[in-house]
């Protein structure tokens, strides 16, 4: 068994459990303080939220409907509920967070829609798997869930990236069959930072209809947004957001976080830093330890149970990530963040060397 | 028609629209900054959230299960979903927020349970109305929703207070019939500040099984908690919280707000101040203007449409609150908060005098 | 207390509990036997169901989409689920079956929509009550359920009839506001028989978008149909029917019942007979005993508890129907059916005379 | 592509599409006629339904709670809704009807629970697959659906049978982990007829908590029942049945069908006949044509597209059943029923010989 990391002790540079173990960027805390100077109407009728709508339209170079949200779980589930009827099917990768880790939030928000898991190497959906699953579903046959949507995760759950051509291909299949396309962008910032592709190219220009834009992992406190490029999907969104308890009473404080992060490209700087720290880690390790190409800020390492225990004995924290199928080795995930420092990475590299001896 | 207040312009001392139009207490912002110094495990496995559990048990003098939440809507709806099956009925006042203003959140979270509105003067449920509704429902008859819960709002939507004896009486009826009892405590702090009754007396000692403890309106950014006194109701709560997208990724930042507010009684000080500002307002007005006894931080005034327009012309902001039944006069609600200053109230009093001439 | 009728003993001519206490017309049983001679594809792909679609289009003089259903509860709830989103509001009379007696089926099928009860004398919705409720709801405001539909019951739960002009008026208000209109026609046959109005006039010509056409109470075994006149509402219906477990495996046996009942106007003959029996009853009684005009096959009588007991002592069966508001007298409902015989009614009249002495 | 059988034309001895393409046993029609002689209270308060409860307790040799239902879809989905919370997981075979063919009824009735598909040869769940899936799910971790139930299909979707030891083993694993166990018995009669095992042994003695007992395919019109052996699961069942629109208005006509079928072992005779007809078919064919052991009344044949076309050209009807994985041959399903005659089977055998030349 590959043991999870116990305890909730406050750590710091030795904590590689996840990027949401880091706190917030000080810029975000400052933004909260600045947004605190006056009164503002509640429930989103405030100038920050209005400004956010305009700023995101600029950033994405497209008309958008923006819903500031508290969590990625809710952003994803709400997006899907605007795409799929209760008898609808949404296709996603078998490792997608919406499929594995949200305790039924998509089923809850949609009123019972079904997620259909697709295969594909390194976390990316294989178009053939998608085509096959579509063919099997039986569109129009009332005995079966009806195809309604496709959800892509960029960057993927495996810390890898979709190339634009793959997104375009998958979205093209979906649109051809009358489905709409969602992107789970919990780490979209890292993807953009890694590829130098614009947000517009990465999303609506590649066929994305609605995006969960996550900035919590990238320096926010609770800074998520559902962003509709396809306005036809947005008509019910505000009502669904309200009944889900996701309309912030003092919404300005969510909007202000996102505004602070997108101002002057801070979100890109933070994500670039996180990516660089992961790159620094992989460069310090031998290739055979690394199970997946580390394209963003996640590094997946094969470690013996012993090695993992020794690392933990030294204070390092990280999560197990299943078992490598071929040789049964345990895989562990190490995540860097905007707050990870180079010396933290270097210390981890040295500890890994020691532990493997 | 009694026109609503338009616009989302940032205001300040002239804004009496609601206590959630105020920002947060600077102490809360500081607490966020302090909670930002290190890493901490995500999703609630952090020391702030553990500490919160312990501190709230002390504050309420009872074993508690605490779920930090983002909004009052979600706190209320989640509470009800732990009390009522999808075919269950929950009784509440006809003016209760859960009945009038949450776009179906209770129905959503419970999977279709029904809210049954009860009558009662000044926002308080009349026990006879409750008994009558219970008798009409037809317990055990499969054609009907089955009685499951009672929800009380303390302080009420009308800015009034339940006496403990009334809470005890209503909860007693509920328990006699096998129902459990929820308290919507969006302004519980104001109620406690006004009555000098302890939180324990106000809640579990009076028969409350589960509480939505709201601190957002009282100086938080997004600082709500579901607090179970009846542990039997809590068994499903964490799963329901997760699937509702209400488990904060960086939960420490919600917990830290609440911790900051309950430390050294800050929550009581803030609520006392808000109450005092409302009292100052009523003391500056003639009795016939006031439609309801202002027991907490809300003042309901009868104003002619003209008077209201003139006040707004001077920059004051406030919400219409329906029409007084007997004479058809418009009623407007003025809410004070922890941030309202005495000079703001005095200016409003003077403006009201001018406007009514 | 007005005691209900106990026991489930088989009765016959003395049973006035409800029209669904009668069995089926022998013609319906014969039709089942005839439909049993060969194989037929399952789940509605059979010639009976195809024929039913055509025959009902003729009968209603309109293009229709027909879904044979097992129960009126399901027919109503399915209809509403095609009209209202989960955050939608459907207006209906406060005594409507969907509001009082279906254990949350509408809330279940719609995923949480809200039924808003309207007032109106003798079971008919008052247009002013509807207008008022619409105005109060707050269309477009995300805090509130959104107006989506209106449901009328013809004949009403009080055994009375809507005039066409009232239906047209109510449907007109609904359509003006963007709502669609449902008719619960559990006793529509009785309404048509009583008024000599055509089915077309009673339904789509008066503004009805979708109808629950009930024939179970009128001689069927389980013979209900959802009939869409507004085809835009029908697009999701078959999928919703399937997931509700309402697509009959051997659907021909539901369709065959309805076909038998509509052939040669049998449904009208049966309903006319039921109505005539109720008329015979009222004509044999003094006017002051009757609380509501008996316009179809239901008679509501004021009886003392003693009188009711004596009647039951003689073997008569009937249900209590609440308490008359002004004088507190118990009201009892007597329902006649296609199977009620004149001598049964005469015996009841005589027994009532004896019992009141 | 393996083409489906088109058209809904009435057929007879050449129809092998499914056992629900057959009509009802004449005994069932007679039972309806006999149940039609008097009035009876509606909604299940009738003597037939009371009698059914007693007779099924005798037949199953156990205390039971019985809910007469209209369809197998609803019986299955209702059963699951009494086992699993909305965040619960129910394990089933990947080919289970509840997983593949009910358009989300289980998700609908449970409020969003998840079906987790398990592998296993010939339609039977492999206990290792179940153990593995249980281990992966993460009991107690709020990010994941929580294990709640196991659903077995006896006979399986592949026309095969579970041995009692396998049922006991699977149910044992489930109970060990706190799950309850459902049996989808759409063709349980065929399984019992084939194995000579008692209903008691096949169900509660092997660990089944709740059963969908299907008699529609075995001679009924709409004759299904949910049967609870574990009374703790039954407490909410009647309310869930009502809100699903599955409480028959004239329930006696559902109950009377089941009573007629279980009287004097008719259900076993009908199922035995259907099984014998399938056996006759397989005995007339060469072994290599048959893809699965035909243990009940379903025969799965490998046919070339040409052969299938020729058979259809002669008037035979049957459904395609996917593609045989190894050689890509089309598989077709032939189902016999209580109404299939020996000469029909012989004619099919001869036609198959002709078609294959």
C-alpha cells in the first residue's frame, strides 16, 4: 500500500501535497483589504463584479458571461448543469476530477446526468475512445442517456497538456454530434504559462463553450469563475448558481481576488513560477524516476515505500497517486506552487538522493 | 410601487441597504493575512478548521460538528437536507428567507422536500399555526409530504426576536411529533447581543438540533457555519457538503475568519454596535414612522414615495420592504451594521426630517 | 373530527368513495383480451400505440404527441417537468391534487420546482390571485423561483367546472408572461360530458399546451395519457418518461385501453352516465344539504357526524372532505361512476332521509 | 453493422425479439375480469393487495413488504433509492440493465447516486472485481461516492445463471462492508425454473435484502413487485413509490395479475416452458453457433449479416446483441417465452439451416 500523508500540521517549504496547500498571494490579501474600504451592494450587484465581467471579456477577447464561484467543484458542476439535461451524458477522461473526486457534485447539480469515462494516455482523451463511446450510447433511443456534453481538463489530472489540435479535434467531434464542450481549467493558468498560447486560443478558439477558470490553486483564497463563451448556455446559470448557494453575499471579495490576479498578468507570473519549480525538480532527478512528462507544476515519481517513508521522516509532505500498472511501483505526486522556493526544491532533490541510497 | 434602490455604486455612510453591504471587519482581513504564512492541508484537514471545531464547542458549551460554509443559503439548505427526506416537509415562517429568497436551494439540497409556510405576527411563528399545519399534513399517509423539520429564524426576517420560551415551545411541538429543529441564525449574533442570553440557551438548550451560524453579515467576508448539536443529523453532512461544492479548497481561510470573530467576543461587540446604531435611529424618529419594534439592527419605516425619493436624492440607500397592509403605505428597511457610524445615523435622521417636511 | 371510511372490504352499489373504486368497463377488459392475440414489439413500438397517436390527433383535432402513462400522478408530474426548470414556479389552485396529494411527485419529476397555491372560489383559480402571485414572484430576480407554468384542473377538485372563458383568460395571462399551461384532466371526460364543449375547445383552443388525459377513473384499469399540443414542450418527454419508469414494457395494453374507451364515444357515454347519477342524487336531496354545485359526478354533502355514522352502519362508503368553514359542519364527498346504478343512488337517498330523522 | 429489427408489425410465432413481445397468459386476462366484479378502495387499500402481501410471504417463506409496481425499471430504481443516499455508490455488472438501459432511472430515483460497473464473465459479477472496486472507492473519504449497495441480476443479462454460492459470496462481501444487496429478478422465474432452487434459497437465504420480482415478461400485463426481506430498507418505500407515480389508482388490477401467476405455480410452469423452448432451440443447432450457454430462455447466436438478413426475409424477428469481441461476428439474441410453441422453434431451426447454406 502506498500510504497517504497523515496529519494537518502546518508546514512550509517541505509541503508538496498540492498547490492549494499554499496560502494566497499577498497581492490577493492586499486586494481584499483595498476592496474593504466602502459599502457595496450584495449578491454581485457591486462594481468589482461588473468590472470583472469587462476585464475577463478583454482577457479572453470574447463576449463572456462570468459567474464568480467559491470552488472548482461547484464551477464544474454548475457548468455541466447548463449543458446537460438530467437524462444527459457528459463524456470525460476516466481520471477527470469530476469523475473521481467530487462526491457526485455533477450528478447533483445536473439532477442525475451521467459521466461517461473515456480512455486516453497521459490523462488526455483519445478521440477514438470518444467516437466509440458516442456510437455506443444510442442517441435518440429513450432507453439510454442522451449525449449532451464533453468535458476536458487542461492541464490534465496527470499534469500533462493537451495540444490545441487535440482540443480542436475533440470539440469538433462534440459539436458535430450536437454536444457542447466544457473545460475544467483548475490549472489552466499553468497550461497557458507552459505553452505561451493565448487564453482565447486555448478556449473558445479551440471550441470551448464554457470554462471553469480556477485561480484558487494559483494564488487565490477562493477565486473561481464559470465563464460562458456560448451565451445560449448561460440563460439559466444565475438561477442555478443561486439555488446552489454559490452566490456570494459579499461577492466583491471573490471578484476582487480574480481582478487582482489578472491585473498586470500576475496569474501568468505565478503559474510560470510554479511550473519553473517543477521543471527544476525534474531536472534534478534521473529520468527513470519520473513516470509522466512534467509539463506543468506536477511531478509524478516512482518511489519505493521505504524511500517515501524516509522522505516523510525528514518532514516532506506529498500524496500517493496510485500504483504504476506494469511493475506495481507506488507513484507519488509532488506539486509546486507560486509559493514554492528554489531552495525548497533543491532540498527535496537532495533528500530524494539520500533516501534512495 | 415602492421602487428598489438602483445601481451598484460604491457608497459608504449613506448605505443602509443591508448589513452585507458593509465590508469586513479589519480584524478579519488581518486574520486572513496571518493565516497566510505557511502551507496547510486542503479541504479542511488544516489546524484552523480543527481549532474552530474546538472553539465552537467551548462557545456553545456542547459537543458540536461544525461545517464551515461560504453562504447562508448553502448553510440553511444543507442543514435541511440532513433533516428531511425528499418527501419530507419542513415548516417555517411565511417570511422566512428559505421560503422566499433562495431560488429553491432548500428544494435542491433536499431533493424535493416541501417548505410549508406558517403564520405569526412580527415574523415569529405562531404555535397554533404550527399545530394546525401539522394536523393537516396527514402523517403516515403516503399521499402527503411527511413532517420532518421545523426551521426558525432568530432574529426574524422582520428584525424582531423570539423569546426563549417561544423557541422552547415550538421545538417542543416539533420534537413531540418526531421532527428536528433548525435555526437560521443569519443574525443570531444580533439576537444574542440584544438579549444577553447565552448561545447555549438560545440554541440547544431551547431545543435546536442544527444551527446556521452566520457571521458574514457581522464582519466576515464569507464566514458561515453549520453547527450540529444533534450528532445523529450530522452523519451525512460532510458528503452533502462536498457534493454541493461547499468544501473550501483552502478551508483555513473560512475557518480563520470565524476564529477571528469569536476570539475575545468580537462577534458580540460588532453585533452590539450594529444594534446600538439601529436603536439610535429609532430614538431619533417619531414612533408612528416605525412599523415594527426594532429589536436588532433593522428598522422598518413607513415613508411616502416622495419622502423616499428625496432621501435617495440626497444619496441615501435602502430597500423597499413591501406595502403596509392596512393603509397601503410603502415600507422601507434600513439596516445598520458593525461599520455604521453614529454620525451616519444622525445624518439619516436629519435627512428624514427634511424629506418629510 | 370527520372520520374516514375504514377498511378495504369489497363493496358494490353502496360504495361512493371514489370513481376509481369502481372496476373497469367490460369493454376495456375485452379490449385487453383482443390485444392479446399476437406478439408486438415492446416499449411502445407496437401498432396499438401508433394507432392511439393517430386517433387522439383526430379526437382533439390537432397534432399531438401522446405518452401513454400508468397513473395520473405521473402524467401530471411528467407534464410539469416538461414545462418548468428545477428553479421554476408552477401556479395552481390551493386545492389542486398536484399541490395536496401527490407526496411531492411534481417536485421529484421537476427536480425541485415550486408549486405556488392560488385562491379561487369553488376550486377555480381566481385570475386576480394569479396576477398578484405573478407580480410578487419577481421574474428575473435570481433570489426567487422563476415563473414557468400554470396548471388548471378541469373538472376541479371541488367537482365544479371552469367555463371556457375563464380557461382562456387564465391561459392568456400565463402566455403573456411566457408561461405554458397544463390541464389536469383526471375528470376531463366528465367535464366534456357536462358541457357539450368539444375536447379541442376545452384544451388547445382555450390555450392549453399540455394535458393529462385521465381515463382510469372513467372505466380504465390504468389508462392515462400525457398529450402535448405544444410540440416545443415534448422534446424531452420520452426520455423523462423512461427514466421515471413509466414506459410500459407491454405498452399495447395501456394503449388498447384508451383506444377502446375513445372508440365510438364510449368515454363520453360512461362519463355522461356518471354525471347523470350524481344529478339524480342531488335532485333527491334538499338544496341545503349540498355545499357545492354538483356539476360532474361528485356531490359534497354537509352531514352531522351522527348521520354519517348511521349511513356507514347501513353499509354506505364515502370519504370525509374537510370541514365547512362557516358553521364547522363536516363535509363528505360522494362520487358516482360509470358503474353506479340508479337503484344505488335511490337507495342512498332513502338512507340519507332515514339517517337524518 | 448488425442491424436492428425494424417495424412494429404484429407478428406471432416468428417473433423472438423478447419475452415481453408476447402478450399475457389468458389466465391473467381472466384474473382481471374476475377482479372486476365489485368496487374496491383505491391506491392499494384493497383486498387483492392485502392478499398478495400474505401470499408472497408464504411463497418466499419470509416476512416481506411488497410494493406492486408497473415496470421493472421503476422496481429497480425504487429499490436502489431505498438502499443508497444521493452520494451513494451501487455496484453492478457492466451489462446490468440498470447500468445500460434505463435512461438514468436509478440516478433519478436515488437523487444522483452512482452505478459502478463491475466485470465478470458471462454476465456474472466477479467477486475480485467487486473487492477491487470497493477498495478503490475510498469509504469515508468525502471526495468520493460512498459504497451503499450491490445489485445482482438473476438470471443475468447474458441469459446465464448465478450459482447460489456466488450470490452468497457477493452478498457476503457487501454485508461485510455495510452495503445492502438488491436482486434484479426480471427473469427470476426462469432462473428458479432452471435450477429447481426455492425462491427463499435464491433470495434472502443467499443474502438478498430487496428483490425486483418481475412477472411481466412471464405472462403478466404489467406485473412487477418490489419485495423487501430487510424491513429496515422498507421504511421510506411507500412514500418514494407515491412520489414516483407508481402507486396504482386501481392497484387491485396489478395485484390480481401477480396473484393469478403465483397461484398453483403458474409462474413456474410458464417459465419452465419458456426455458424448454430455448433448450429445444439450442439442441437443434450446432454448438459453434451459440456464444453463451443458454441457461434460461435466451439464446445468443453468432450469425453473419447475410444469414440474419435471410432469416428476416422469411419473417423472423430478433434483436442484434453487439459484436463478438474476438472475431467481430455479429451476435443476435433469440428469446423464447411462455407463448412460444415447439413448432415455432422448429421452424426457426429449419430456417437457420437454410439461411446458412
